[in-house]
C-alpha cells in the first residue's frame, strides 16, 4: 500500500471490497507473501496502522535531521514488523558536505552521508535503508558503509545523542515550527524559511540550506517575499524578530 496515511487507510483501503480485502485474499491464495505499506503521516497514526495487525513490514522516513518516527519504529519492531527506512540521507539533504555532521563522532567520518547512514544502521530497530544512488561511486561508498559491522559503538552513540539533543535545542531556540505566526498574507512560509536557515546555522549544511530556499522561492514562499507588514511577530510565542530574521535568511541563502 503505497504512500498511505491513516485517513486513506480507513476511508479508501480498509473498506468493503477495497484494496485491503483484496490483498488479504491474494495472500490467502498464495499470490503474494507479505502486505506492506509506505507511510506519510504522524507518528501517532503510524502506531494505529501497526495496530491494525494487517501489515508485516513498513517503509517510513527516518534520518539524523528527522527522528520524529523513532518511537513508532521501535513500537512496530516490538510488534514483529520489518522496518525499512526511506530518506536515510534526508532525501539528499545530508549528502551535502558538513564538517559539523562529519565530526558528530570523535573519530569523524569521510562524508556527512556516511555519518547519516551509520546513524540509521546503528538503530537496532531498522532492518534496511533505501538510499538513492546516482552513480557507481555512490554505490561503492554505500556498500562500504553498509558493511561496517558495528556502525556506531556504544560510546559513539552516547556522544552523538548528546550532540543531537543540543542541536535540536539550538534549532528550537531559533524556531520551534509551531506555525502560530502563519498564515502570512504575502505567502511567506516563515517556519520553512527558518528550517532552511537551521540547516546552515545548526548543521553547517550550506548547500542544503540554499537548495531548500530555492524551492521556497520557486513557490513564492521565500523570505524575500516579506513585505514587512509585521502581522506575524506578535503571534510568535518565542518572541522571534521574524522580519529581521527573514532578512538575514534572504541575505545568506538567496
Ligand atoms: S512581516 Fe513579512 S512574513 Fe510577517 S506576515 Fe508580514 S509579510 Fe508575512
Ligand atoms: S510562531 Fe515563531 S516559533 Fe512558531 S513557527 Fe512562527 S517563527 Fe517559528
């Protein structure tokens, strides 16, 4: 069941005569062996899908920059599901060079992509990670990383956890992504601009920050569309000087 969420599951998939019924029948007839889903929804809804008992494996997003599914992954594993990860390198965001990412563990890694993959492989609840590759060199690099028997030692994991917690704290200081400041009458996606800036400010991923900004610009949601009406600032619980910060985002990333 490709790219589902709880709403789709309840209203389109697990309905009389729907795909779930047919899939279960196909399994009973031996035409297929396993029923699986890929997922884009909240971690709470992920747990509800696991609890339907209809699925044997799942494919979900998980990486250094987005650990929101971590607990749900652990829950799924405890219920016997196979866990496949999509976007282990953050959909390419962690493929960009970053000294800070490469030095998340004391011995360092050859690339930020290596750090990202080793982080995912070191989670005992992960069975397989699907990492996009565009040339032979990347394939060889991924095979090398996937062959490391112990992706992270206990000490490395502890250090990494501590640094990631601190980075998340820094990112939240800047903007928690609560969305209270939205909508902007001129279409600026304020939290997404700050997320782009955090890639640079917190993780030293300048190329990733710039390409994220470029996408926002293509959708007319970038910081430079701000007309400084100041409607958003009073709504921010973090008291962020949004207009000033957006100016900084535009000057660094545009
Ligand atoms: S100040 Fe800028 S970002 Fe804030 S609401 Fe006005 S146009 Fe939008
Ligand atoms: S209200 Fe403040 S903290 Fe929340 S998303 Fe907007 S800028 Fe970020």
